[in-house]
């Protein structure tokens, strides 16, 4: 089955740039979506189809996808960005939705 | 858009439970729907998906295939998850999630979830 690998944690100082990676075999050929989940809340999509942002999501959030790695980039990180982030794809070979294990973003 | 789950409970191993997800604020029949679970302190795990319209296509995670059944009643705007042969590892908050269009599209709305606890 298809596996998505994320670092368990990423730490960044306020105002700096956070990069959260999502590794998968030839993930560059797949559509990747990213979710933000804060404690006690439902996940919210922050990037879909690799680089599109839903309305209401700040331009500080961006995405890229190539080769075996997709990346969520958060520029000018704020305290309110502290959350768990998950990548997600649809694996057409198995007809399964696959989530990465999640990355806890800590704002120092 | 609103998604409200119900049916979670404490159940013994080997038991059964039926979850419901009442949908409102959108044309329910037009969208693929999913169940996603999250064990306490753990990450998101996709459970099952059903296609839009008649729901003729269903999909399951390997961990639940053969034990869980997803279905939908478009006349009642409700999504279901029938869970049989429950195991301790099925303990989690179960959320329903709407796709923005088809099965491959992102989940644009989520419910708050219902807690299923499997324990003797």
C-alpha cells in the first residue's frame, strides 16, 4: 500500500519560514492536499491540488510537489499557525485515501 | 454546510455499532463522502469512502475491509457506517468528511466526530 512519510515535528521561530515535507513514491505524479488541525478541532484544508489555497487561507501558506516529495511552506510563521499538519493523496492503484502521519508544528 | 455525526458509544470487542452523519447546507447526493477516524493522541486514518449520486462505488481501508460497511440515504441526507466485529484498535473519534467534488478531491468540510470506544 502507498505510504506517505512526514517528520513528526518541526519547530520554527515566529516570522521565519516553516517547511513540512511529505514523502511518497513518485508523489509528484499525484494530487496532494494539506490539512491543518488544531487541538479539539476538525481538520481544515489549507492547500489543495499541491498549490491552491482555499479562500480564507493566508497567502503565507503555499505548496509544491515534485519527484518523491511534496512540501507545505508557511512563510512569516505566526503563533496561530501552531498545529498538526497532514498531507493526503488518493492512491489510484489501491483506490484508497492515504494520509501522512502528521507533523506537529511548534512556534518557538 | 453542516455535518453532524452520531451513534458513537462504548461497545465490547466483537460487538457492532452503526454511525450516522446528518448532512445539510449542500446537495448531499452530488458529493462523495468519507469516514475518517482519529485514535486518541494519534493521526488521521481514512476508513471508507462512497461515491456521490447512487453511491454505487464504495472503498475501504484494509484495516476495516470485511467488517465495516459504508452506505448513504440521499433521501435523508445521511451517511452511515455499519461497524461489525469491533476490536480495541477501532477505538477512535469517527468523523464524516465531504469531498469538494469527486473521490480524489480534498475534504472541504468535516464533522466534529463521534467517539467509539471498544473495551470490555
